[in-house]
């Protein structure tokens, strides 16, 4: 399975390099001088950004599902993404000249705050109602989103906010996307704690029984989720449902041992988002459809299937 | 029962309407009054249709959290509109008279709503949280597919959808307003006629059958009425995610009864006061340009969350 | 008289009822008993038109289930809903008032109101009449439900395991009420019961079911025997007869 996924990812990446508004063929790479530039400046960075953000979003979704102990939550729909957008909006309002690093830092902090807030609400909900948790997450995210819209409307920044609210890769160019590498680093570090996250998913008693530092692992996981989410929102915008459907499908096929499954989750997420991005590029050529829109439709469909389709599995 | 409260609400609404029409009007009354009256009529129609659709829908689903907007009805309206333009092409769609556009779209949406929610509500009616979750995801799905189709349609035709889906209170044309008014009144009349049957349907499937009512027929009729009412309000002002939930929750507090003969007017009055009064405060008192919808959505979202959390089993 | 002819019902392609033929004469308390999965509740739901007919025929006097209009049947036959089905915002009087709906369709006459008060009095609910259902105990709530069905004034009353979640006092109270309804108000009660002792103590007639078919039908002292318990339930329980009454040892 891992091999097949990897092969598919490589194939999709190659396709992604050669699909776009400007024609680019294998032969042109060797004959035309501008071709290499196109690859280095635009197509390459774009493909890398898609792969990293798709993979990292899927991983952060899997981690969040373990922390919350609920399979129906993910950062982008349960408020973390909206929290990040709020942070960027506040920086833009109060310190328009701030560097991208400051922006990123503040977005991470507000995203963390939003995630902690969600966890605090969840802990007051009865554990026997998994769908209620998901529901509260969606509404919580919706309310945060409405607050962002409200502030943006007051400050006449609505157009600006739209960019973060709907993920899109067409703006990715050399020199403007490098932050996404940091996402890859954070996701990679999180993988080192895969076992801890798997244990925390079994619950507090089990974690303590197994000698895990429950609090510390919790904080670690929340930090990872917040940073991945915030950086993704800053560089490409929100892509809903990746963190929700990909870990669920992988868990159904390969189980919950994160050490084994997280790489699969990452590759599946990357492949799925890449496929959607390529689809968005060719369906209405030469116009582009944002990946957030494409994935919004496909992801919602998959989620409905998870909710109603094969019920007899994990839940 | 609750006659006094209904009377007070009516008086409150009259006050709001009067204030809305005359407050801060300067210059030519002949221009200001018709302009404001048009806006006011649209607001009242929207208020009535949203509140009644919500009451009906909550009766048929037997809970006070679900609303047509939460289940994605207005998103469905925009989706059928976009799909229509996508299939017909913007040019030929625009050649239809405005009333024709509206009617075709309403009928299409009715069919879609019956097919989709008819099955869904009959199948999974018992598990409330699953239903709500499904509805929210459906709404998201409709929105994504809508914006997907909009992107595929030519940029020119994209504008057609935009113009149709984000009409504001301010520029409602008279023929459309008249048609919307006629449809709303017809649907409200039908709902009023059903009021006693609705009381029985609200008791649950088994009780309703035992009392000689058919829940399936009720579901069918209510879905049709809700489709018409949501079409009217969405065509006039666009989606209002939480207005229905907010005003019906308030109405249930003011007139705590299950009798539809009280609840329908009470919710309608609260809804009208919220829209007209809210617009009054935002537009005249605070001089703010923020659409009322944004404020209502934040408030309604909080109400929704509280209702959900209170629903948790004791 | 309820006449059932060749009634079959499948759920997910598994037969639940297999060609049931059964006649229940008017009057008295009829108890349906049998192990889990015997098809008692399905049979009752079919008579009550809660689920659609698949094959066979059910006649309630001259009315055929599936062909007869719903509201006509509602004046002939009532079913006590499961306890969870009550709208919490109703007062007791409002709930009982709904029992008259099949007659007035939302416009109650003075006679309807009188019937409601009569029902409240019969079930000693006057003191609770203005209370909300959600503020009542389980037994009181069920009493209100039964009062509503009483007000519905039907010849037949169906109940599906109404003793679940009731303590012994409430259970005995309900069974006595049903017996009284049958004896003094000419109602016919058809009730699905789990507990054979309740069935033997309060029913005039017992119908034992197994695997979607009728195994035995008759008076309690004839039907409740050690042989029947072995055959239907597969358990070797002793049956005691005390003063002409039947008691199953547990």
C-alpha cells in the first residue's frame, strides 16, 4: 500500500509539473531557455507546496482526532483555521508593516488559542456523543469565521480575507512560499511523537497507566496542529476536510497505529490534494478553480459517505 | 391564550415600522416613503417566510435546533439557480422574465428538497446529531458545488449568479416583490390551514398515526411549503443562516406553547421586529453599514451552540 | 373483532412473521407473549398501521388495515406510544386534549372538552392537569398517555410492552386500569407483554408466539403450562396453580 501510494504521488507530481496555463513539454525543457525557469519559479514550488500542505493537513487532522478522541474533527473546520485567520487579520489591522514572520507567529498563537478553547468545550461534553463533539466543532468554527467576517467587513478587508478563507495554489511562486517548508519540518517532528499520540487516543486512564506524560503530550500535539494550520492558512489558505476524511479512510484500511499509518496518511493527503489541484487547473482551462473549492465539494461528499455509508466499521 | 403577549408584539412591530418609515427622513417625502416602503415590504416578507419555514421544519423534525438553513435549504436554492444557469447558459436564462426565473428555480428546488430531505428525514429521523451534522455538511457541499459551477461558468455568466444570489433589501423590483408576496401569503395560508394538524404531527409519528394523521403526507406538504418560503426569502435577500433559529427560539420563550395557532404568529412577529428593529438600530442609530445578517448570524450561532449544549443527555 | 389472515412480514429479507392467522374477539384483555424476536411487536405494529403491510390481510371489524383512511381508523383503534414519544412542552390537559383530535380536527366542541375532563377525572389527573409532562414521573406520564387514549374513545387499544421502566406499583396500576377499561368501558385491549405472570394475572386471553407464528391461544390457565414454556421459550420453569390462578416460578 505504501509503495502504491508513493508511486501515485510521484506520478501526480510529474503531471503537476507539466500542467498549467503556459505550455510546457518534456522536449521543451532541453531546447527552450525559459522552460527551466518556469519549472523553478512556478511549477516546482507549486507542486512542493501542494504536497507538503496536503500531507501536513492530513497528519494534523489525525493528531487532532487522537487528542480530542473523536474521529469527526479536524483543525480547518473546528476553529483552528479560523483562529489563524483571525490572527492574520489582527496583524494586518494593527501592524500592517509587520514581517511575514511576525504574522506567522501571531497566527500560530491565535490558532493555538482557538484549539485550546475547542478542547475546553469538548471536555465538558459527554463522551458518549461523538457526533455532538463534531457538531460543536463545526459551529465553533462557524462562529469564529463569522467574527472574522464581521471585523473584516468593518475594516473593508473582506476581499483580503477571502484569500485565506479559500485555499489556492496559483499564487505560489519562488520567494513567496518557503514558509511551507517549516510545515514539513513540524509535521516531521510530530511524527517522532507518533506513539504518544496513539496512546493519548486511548484515553487519559490508559495514558497514565502506560506512564505517559498526558499534559505534555497534549500541549505538544496542540502546538503541532496550530503551527501547521497557521502556516498553511498564511501561505495557501484554508483547505477544509483534508484532515477529516484522509485519516478516517486510512484508519479504516490500515488501523490506528500512528507510527505505521501517519506516513500513509501524509502520502494520501498529499496525493488527494494534488489530484484536486490538477483537476482545478484543467477542468476550466485556462482559468483555475481554487483547490479549496474542489476539495470542499469532494471532501463533503466523502464525509457524508463516512457518516452514512459503511456504518459498521469503527464507530 | 397568550393573546396579550401577541398584542404587545404587534404593537412593538407597529412602532418599529412607523419609526422605520419616518425617522431621519429628510427632503422629498414623495421619494423617501415609497423607497422605504419597498424595503420594508421586502423585510416583512423575509421575516415571515423565514420564521414560518423554521417553525414548520422544527415541527416535522420534532426538535427545536434544526432549521431549513442549518439543513442547507438556502444553499440548495443557490445551487439550483447556478445549475440552471450552467445548463441553460446565462444568456438564455436572462431572457426569461424575472418571474419566470424565480418560478422555474423554485419548482426545481422543491423537487430537489423533496427527493433529498424526504428520504433523509424518513430514514434517520431518530438520531438528531447525525441529522444536524449531515445537514451542515450538505449545506457546505451545496455551497462548494455552487462556487465550483460558478467558476466553470464564463466569468460573464458568473456575474449573473452573483447578481441573483446577493440581492439586497434595497433593490427589489416591484413585480418580483408582488410575486414573492403572493407566494408567501399562499404558503402562510396553507400553513395556517394546517395548524391543528401540525399540532398533532408535532406529537411524534406513532401518536400522529394513532390520531389519524399521516406523518408521511405531513412531511411531504411541509417540505413543499418550506421550499417555497425559503425560495422567497433567499431570492429577496440571500442566505440568512441563523435568523430562523434565533427568532423561533425567542418566540418559544415569549409564548411557551406547542400550539401552532400561537407559535406561527408569535414567531412571525418576533422575526419582523428583529429585522425591522435591527435594521433601524444599525442603519439609523449606529449609522453602521454592516449588514444586519452578519450580526444576526453571530447571535444566532451562539443560540445554536447553547441549545446544542443544553441538549446533552442529563 | 380483529381478523388476521395469512399475514407475513420480512425485514431485510429475514422473515419476521410467517403466514399468521389469528382472530381476536371483541372485549377483554388479550396478551401477546413469546420470546424476543418472536414477532409480537411487529404483529402489533402492523395492526396499528405503524409499519406498512407486505402481504396478508388485517380486518378491524369492517375496516381493512392499509385500505381504510387513517382518521377513520383513529376513531376505532388507538395505540399507546412508547414513553419517549411525548412532546415535553405539553401540559397533561393539552396532551389528553389531543385524544379528541380524530373527532374535531382542531376545533374542539363542548362535548370534546367534557370528554377530556372526564378522562382526567377517570385517571385522577385533575391535580396534575396543568403540569408539564417533563415535570412528571414516568408512571404519571404514562397515566397521562393512557388518559389521552381513553379520551380517544376507541373500541380497540393496543399497547407495546408498556411495563418497561415501570416499578411494580405503576405496573399493577396500569394493568388494573386496562382491566377496568375492558370490563366497564367495553374496550378491547391488545397488549404485548414480556412478563408471563402479568399476562396470566390480568389477561382474559393469551396468544403465545414463536418464530413469527402463533403457537397457542386461549385462556391463561389453558395456555400457560410447563409444556408451552418448554416449547416456546425453551426453559423448564415450574407452573403453580393457586386458587385457580396461574403463577410461573422464576
